[in-house]
């Protein structure tokens, strides 16, 4: 969508460095003198990046606060406009990435080309779990989670769902079926949250799968009956039983059963490698993680983030 120039919401396109999305939202609320709940965004962007994204601030009939008075460490406003509707989670079309990998021991060009051509396992990965989110989920589902703030509760539930999904995906990767449709699968329509049951595999479905029009899917656990059948349902139930505390807690949390594609497909991808440094550019659909692509591309040594917090305000930017 494009800003329509009128309405009660102020849209800000922001470039942030060394700050997570929620922290920036709270600072924008303070600047605009509105409740934090009146600041929204389409998705979370990594703190450890130079990231550009849109925020919406519900101002009603008030005049726009002076941008000259906006002073947030590591944040720059690139553009602003009024709009009639707030931004909602997941309403953006895609995320664009530009990543640099250094000190490489091999040429990644062929491997990168293969991942672009065939897709890669759509793991959430450790980035989604955070440092304490799974522990918070255990606390929440044990009945001791009343002290969790709304945002903490949401992140805890999300982390637990992500763990179960990743476990299912890992087993289908091990079985070689993460990018194939099986009888009993729920096939996701590319670019949407819609799915349909697969009773039998025919040539038409195989062709749609090859064109990336549909993908196999995995469970985002919650209330309601599983939508898969046959061996697919059995595999998902085995994972749920092995993580019974999370599965039971999610079923009673109010989160509805949903599906997520097991396969992610980058677009607009290119790689430029010079000796031991490679620059990657690609686009992913909402909810897919660049870190999961990189995981399939190379073995990465992560820096010690604990040493990078000299600019962190305690409890704000972690």
C-alpha cells in the first residue's frame, strides 16, 4: 500500500541501527506523547543490522509532532505521511536483505544458486527463540506466568510454536520430504495464509510445487484439531507428544492452529564474491528468516553479542 495522505495515522519510514523494533516503537510513543499501544508496525527487524521499516502512530485529529524534536539514538526518519489505517503485523509484501559474509574458506556461488533455484528449509531458528523466550514459555504454561507483560507473553507463545514447527521441519528434512508433498499434507498457497488438504499426489500438484505456487506446510500449534492426515499427522503428533508441555500450553493459550510453509523461496537474489568476502542480496516473504538461508549456505561463527552492548540501555534493546 501507499500512504493516502489523510487519516488519523502518521506513517514514518525509519532507518534504525543497533536498536530493536519494539524499543524504537516505545521511543516514538514517548516523542508523540501517545500510548505505546497506538504505535504499530508490520514486522520485527533485527537489532544487529541497519534496518529500514515503517511505523504507524495513531494521532487522531492532532497535528504531527515536529520531526525536528525527534531525537532517538540510532534512528533516522526517512519519510513521513498520513494514512487512514494502521499498520498490522504481516501486512508487508516482503523483506529485502543485503548481507556480507567475511573470512570465507570456499566459493559460495554454486551453493547459493542452488538454494535460490530450489528453496531452503523455512526454519524459524534460534533468532526467533531469543535468549529467554522458551524459558518464559515454560513459566507461562506452568501457571506462573501472570507477571509476564503482554509483549513477553506474546514472544513466549511465539517461541514455543516456533520450536514445535522447527522440530517437525527437521524430521522432514531428515526424511527428505520437506520440499515434497505427501498424502495427508496441508499444502500452502504461496504468498498467503491459505491451505488445502492433499488426499493424493497427481501431476498437477507436482507441477504447482515445482513452480513454487504451493508448498508443504508444518503446524503452528494451538487450539483446534490438526488438519493433516495419514503419516503427516502421525509425525506431527509424535513431536507434540515429545514437547507435551508446550503443545498443551499452546492449546490452552487461545492461539488457533495455523500452518506455515516448510519451504522458503528467495527472489531477486544475487551474489558477488571476491576472495574471502561475499555480498548477498535477496528478498524473502514475511516471516522467513535470512539467518535460515545463511545456515544452509555456510557454517557461521557468530560474534559474542554480550560484548556489543556498550550502547544498550538495560532491558530496552536486548
